[in-house]
C-alpha cells in the first residue's frame, strides 16, 4: 500500500486536530463538563456537536449520500486517531461506539425504508443506538452460535422475541436497537437481526451493570426480551442472515476501536513526555534519565507498529477484503498497547498520574476493557492460529499488483 494520504484526508485530519485542540480539550479540562459516569455531559456535548456539523466534520465515515464524507477506512484510520486525542473526541464527531458501527452496518445492510426510519435519525444526532448480541452464560458471547435468544415466526408473519442480553453498550440512552436472535438451528443461517425502538412493548432493561471504567452514554445494560412482537419489516438484511450482519458490523467496528485507541495511546505519551521534560529529581531532569528514554522510545515504537497494523487492515477493507487476519492482529496489539501506554505514563508521572489531575487514570481504567470488547485477546489469537494452520507459509504473503 501507499502510505501517503490524499489532500482531502489531510485537510480533514488537520481541521479535526485544530478542533480538538481549540474546542474539545478545554471542555475536557473543565470537570464541570463531566457527567456522573466520567463522560461528557450532554449539555456540554450538544454545542460541540453543532460546531462539528457546521465545520463539516460530522459522520465522516459514511457515504456522502448518507450524510457523511465517504473517506473510506484508510481515511477513518487517520481521522479517528486524531479525534481521540481527547477522551471526549469521538462522540463529538458522531464517530463513537456503538453508533459508529451501527450506522455503518445500517448503511450497508438496510433497505431504503429502513435507512429512512432507523439510520437517518442516528446520522442526524437526534437519537443514539445499541447493538444487542452478547448474552450471559450459557448464551452467546464471542461464539454467536451459542445464542439462546429466540425469534419465533407467527402466522401473520411477525416474530416474537424472547431471551436475555447483557453488557449492551448504550442501552439506557438508546432509542434504536439492532438485536440478534435465533430463528432456526441451522449452524450458518440460524440467526437473524431485528430492529426495534425503545418505546415498543415486550422488553425492558433489567439493570445497568456497574463497571470498572468510565462509561459511554447509556452505560452497559442487561436487557430482557419478554415475548416482544415485531413485524416482518424489522428484519435486517433477511431471515437467517444475522451471522452475516454480525460479520459486516464487528470486523470494521473492531478496527475503529483500534483507530481511536491509538489516539488515546498517543495522548498518554504526550502527557508523559511533557511531564518528564519539566520534572527534576536528584539534580537530573526525568527526560534525561536513560530509564525514562527507554520507556518512551519503546512506547513510540509500539504506537507506530499499531498504526501500521491498523492502516494495513484499513487498506485491505477498502480493497474489498474481509481482512480477518489483519483486524485480529491490530486488535490484539493495540488493545495491549493502550493499557501499556497508560501504565507507563502513570509511572512516569508518579502520584500525579494516579490522581485525577490528568486523564491518565481515566484511560487506565478504560484500557482494561480493550482486551475484552469485540473479542478477547485469546479469541483473536485462536483466529490467527486457524489462519496459520490453513495457510502455512502463505500466512505471510504480499499481494501482487494486477
């Protein structure tokens, strides 16, 4: 791949960088702007979103006809990394999970009528959304084939959903839901994706699950479907094509997580580097100590490795590949890198890093879930081993032009 980016992408990147520096970081630094779950308060979020819209920095990931800028996955890698220099960045630009992944899959899989009803309001920022797939034991998690939530077709063509989901991100605030349920025992075509609105009967949030880290708006919830009836036009893509919907959504979503996490890893390095350059001890500046230089140099290399893995995966997706190997490698590396970046930065900052005087403790708490969401490290390592077993030495090949 060519590692140069187009002038269009560079224009978006530079304008995002300016917006984050001038508009978002000052809000982040003001603790009055934070809500009870360590996210940006919606009262502070709304005006920032309007400014982002007015500057043409809204929903860059979507096609122009959908309301975006059609920058592709490579462009997203560049821009998302820049957005997440601030912990509040992605949500300001409507590029945060889970709306980000939900919008992209609806753009790709929904009918025209479904896009108008279910996608357009998310694009406009009028509502938020959730993706309900994961279930408590013994239901489906990383293995969707274990899914226990059922959707039974009725004589009138409607479906009745029954089951339980948990750790559904954003559910408490979401209006639009994409829910996975079993419609048959077929191992390949047994799952179906459904659309529903928060105000429809037959479902409820059992609890908002307390977590270790800061939360997205709407938290992480346990959801119960208790004979919820949905008409046939709520099926997304087609009955029995739910597994395809999950593949369409989760592959790119895993990579967009990595894009954003690189921005956070860079922010940790930025805070650590600045502190080390100004902090003295025993007559020596921290940044002049070889031990500190080794830590920061290793971190810089790790971030660049992550950027290369993410960019290769993004390029492969733009070429039409599923990029399963590339996405898994990026997911493993960047998730661990983010945790390491926060840990190293806290160590260099000492007690200051452990305090709430910086965002490092926020990133540290947030980072631990990175190795779990959208597939634990071990799942992706098994995926890579499966590819290695199938391909042998062809696991490592270069694409030939033409």
